């Protein structure tokens, strides 16, 4: 496809009349057919050669369990890969349980005799199918033996182990080798996220300054108290900061909160009432249009928040979090997130937390852009606002 496109561009640039659209289309069809045919022929040749015993690789599995049996069966069926399953090495736990192995393959030895087996047998690769958390000592023992013999080793971790290991990075610090887990490896996208935060928040604060001034006057003239509401919130990795909003409630709103606890419509530690009596008339308009959130652009510009991220909770709410709810504190809080485009105030606390976990696990700069684009019509239409 790329070659055909280059031919077409060459013809356009140098005005080569002989190279027409039909010629390029024919070239693309012929090249595609030859590539597919070539791959098929190569696969057939490899299958025939390896069926005859050429270039076969002897593989030993360490660990006898349903996952290792399934993987062995898949490898054996794909003849073109050239794998020959020699058998299984049992751990002490597996040997004691009596559940030995699938009848299609033999047990070559126990883990205690694995070194002797490697010395005597013809082995090309070792496939370790053991739970990392439970068998870390055995895995390192096997890795050491295989390293000494120059063998290829593949570890087949459980799904839970994969989530831990996939983020591991080997780094060097002052001559020491470090294995780092969970470090953010999308540094370029993080930089793009910060640049976007600074540009958008800075530009909006300038462009919306007449609106901000008008709202400030409206808040001051319609109810007694300060223009802005400042509150301590919990940010990334539990760092605390002061969040700013236009005041939309009466001055003693926090004192009245205790008396309204029985009317809380939100499950979990969060507090929300649909027709909250503490909200002023001006405040209802600000909340419906989300204009009360605009001062948080200053928090974004300062780097305490981002345009997109989990909403920053109160310290008292964090104290009531379950263990996995704290996952949302591992990323910079934001003005909007998946909860905003997924239902806002109509969501339960559990649904809110789950959406934040999804965001943390699947974050990317492109996801942020998608959320921002979806937020615009939701805010303009006032969906889910209270």
C-alpha cells in the first residue's frame, strides 16, 4: 500500500502520464496478492520442514495447571512454529497434590531434579507457568539455572501478575540497577497534557474575564458573604491544596451540612442533595451551567489540577474510602472526567469510583481530548447538573 502510494505521488509530482490510477490500482492488487501468497508458501515450507524434524525447538513446561496445558496444546497444533513439547516439570506442591499432568505429555522430573535434567536433556526453551506471587523463589531459581545454560525462558504469569509486571522498567541510578514498577511510561503524553492544561486554562481565563467579573458582581450583590468559596481538597498522591469556586451556597453551608446528613442522596462518603436548601438563587444558575467551576482554571494553571481527571475529594471523604477507591488519588484531579460525561450527579458513588478507576487504568492524552469534547455539549445542555 505504501509503495503504491509513493508511485502515485511520484506520478503526480513529475507529471508522468504513463502512471495512471488504473496502473497504481493494478500494482497494489498484484503486490498484495504476491505478499499473501509468499506468506502462505513460507508457512507451508516451515510446516513441512518442521514436520520432518528440521529446526524444531524442544520446550519444557514448569508448572502443571490448566493454563500450561492449554498453552502446550496451542503450541503443538501450530506446526509451523516448530515446537516439540518434551513434558512438564512439577513443583513440590503439584507433586504432593496428585494432580500431575495431562496424559498427552510426560512428567520429566520434579523441580528439585531440574538441574540434573537440564544437564542431560536437549532443551531449547523453558516455559514457566507458575503464579509469580506464590512461587517467586522457585521462579528465580529456574531463571538462574537457565541463564547459566544460555536457554530461552518465558514466564506465563497470571492476569493479576501481568498487571504488575507490564509496568516494570529496569533503570540505573548512581551505578545501581533498579527495577521500577508503576512508573508512568507515557511521559510524552504527560507533557502534552500539561501543555494543554496551561494553554487552555490561560486562554480561557483571559477570554472569559468579562464573564468572570459579571458573575463575581452577581454573587456579591445577591447574597452576603465572599465571592469565592475556597476549600481544602485532596490532590495527586494525597497532596492537599485549596480549591476555588464561585460561592453558590450560603455562608454557613458547612455548619448546616450536619443537620442535612439524613437527606443525603449519595451512597458512600460523598454528600449530595438534589434540592439542597443551602444553595442560593444565584448559585442554582451557576451550578446548572457549571459556571461555578470556572475559578478552578486557576488551580489548573497552577498545576494543582488538570482539565481532565477525577474530582478532588474532601479529606473527610478520603478517610472513608475503601482500599481500592484510593486508586483515583494516584493521578492529578481534574474539572471533568468520565463521571462528567457518564451521568454526573445521576451516578451512584460506586459507579463514580468505578469510572475513575477505568480512567486511571486507561489514561492517555487522546482519552483526555475525547472527554473534553464530550463535556462541552453536556455542560451547555446542563445534563446531570445539580
